[in-house]
C-alpha cells in the first residue's frame, strides 16, 4: 500500500478496529520524515475533524 497515491483525494478508510472513515487526505508523511519511521496520512472528516493514521493502523483504503 502506497499512501502517497491517496494524497488530496476523498477516501473511504477502514482502520484496524473496523471503524469506517470518510474524508479527504490532507497530509502525507513519508516514513523518512515520521517520528516512528512509519508512513502516515491524516484525513479531514466531517465527524471528528483531522485524524491521523499510520500505515499499520489502516486495514483498507480506497478512493471515494
């Protein structure tokens, strides 16, 4: 999974707790720039605002 391909796109993301999130990917952080050396994105949701996800917290993601 390459999270960069979702940057600035509306997505449906299912996290590892099977919670489904809808929103636009607002930020992308490559592993080299991440504090934990893990690729990350943050999506802007209507329900909770901006929420960050590490790649290991994402069960699935698709463009909406």
